[in-house]
C-alpha cells in the first residue's frame, strides 16, 4: 500500500471511530468536508515514511499519529479561511467550511478537529503510554505556543514579524512534528529526524509564497494574492520571485541531505523530490517569467514631451 493510501485509510478509520454515534449531523458533515477534500496528505505521509524507516513495530499507533497530524492541519485551515483571517471562499477547489456550513459551525469544526486529534492518539496509545505521552507532547509543540501553528497565526496579528520565525511557526513546526512523530511511534529517537521536517516545512511555506505570487489558485488550493491583500510576511516579496525559487531549491537540497542513514533513505529522498516538483513546478515558473517579459516588452513608453507636460502640470 502506498504511503498516501495508507494515510487516507487511517484518516477514514480513525475519523469514523472518533466521531462515534450521536454527533450533531451538520457538525459531523462540516468536519468531513474539512478533512476529506482532496488534501495531499504530505504530513501524515512523512510520519508514515519515517516510521517505516524506524521499524514501524506498532503500525496502529503510527496510523493514529499520522491521523492526528492531518486533523490538526485541517483544523488550522478551517480557522485560517474564516473572515477573521483570510476570508477565503474556496479551499482545494471547494467552498470553505464557513461558506458551506456557516461561521459558527466552521469555528466548531476547527475546535472539534483539534480535540479529535488528541482523541485518536488516546484511543490507540494506551498500550504504549511512554510513546503516547511523547507523541502528545510532540503534537502540542507543533501546534501551540511559543513556536507552533497558533503562534504562527498570531504573528500575522502583530505589526512586525521576523519572516523566518513566522514561517517556522506557521508551517515548519508541524512538519517537524510529522517527522518526529514517525520516530516516536516506532520507539526511536526523534532528534535525528527533526532537520528533515524543519527544512521541508520551510520549503513548503516558501513554495506557498511563490504560488501566491504566480497566481496559481489551482495548485495553491485557495485564492491567490492573499499575502499582499492581508499584508502578510512573504519570501517572494522579501527575496523576489527568482530569489524565492532559489531559496526553495536550496531548502529541498538540504532536506534530502538531512535524511539519516537508513534502509528507506532512497524512498524518503524520492518523496522529497516528488513533493518539490508538485509544490513548485519549474514549467510554472518559466511561464510566469515569459509572461512578465512579454508584458514589459509591450508596455508603452511615455514620450519626453508627455513627461515634461506631466511634470509642468504637477508643478502647477
């Protein structure tokens, strides 16, 4: 079974068990809408891949850890899309939860998914309490304060923010949690796996910034141009498009080089490379450069007479 299919199956199984019987129908539908809407599942795939590299001796715990990561990620997207933040109408080509089900239910959906993430871990980890405690701490670090998703989202509310710190919190932290979770679930030390998550997480945020500038709403999964509209820190704005692409390529190279020696190193490297092409296709960047060059070439130039007339009018 592929990593993606295993992640998807784990999500369906654990969601169904956690939801149980008697959940308010519209809330359950809203939660399903938030989770089962065509996500790439890169975070759970990373967790599963690292667990495989570390022996994966308790696969049900690994599946629970992978599910919890994706539930937290989906919860963050629901809240991020709401009018208080991005006010986005679409996510992955479908109406956002607050558009499809109302703002109150969107708020409850995000809250419900956060609680469900811990519920899934608790249901699967009772036979391995030491690993369970470590997994819960690892997930909390990737989501809470001072350096998790919540902190990253909060930096958008500040008047100034350090770009690197913002990106590490908003996106990178949960990637670190993903690689570390795979090791913890398998009874291995998470420390050697943290750099892979850190580099890949930062690359993922840089890719998001690049696609936002390119206007690629389809692969972005949400309306483009949101960084400028919401005045958010952005690598593409700070470094320029070419600089951001170079930075992305360097991070992907570092991610591949950081993978510890293991039997699954080639598989992990391939996962990193395939994800990099999915995130920032070279053809997309080249098309954007060609369009920009063409628009610059056909842009009419003002004559000297017109410039002088304009200057005189301004002076008057």
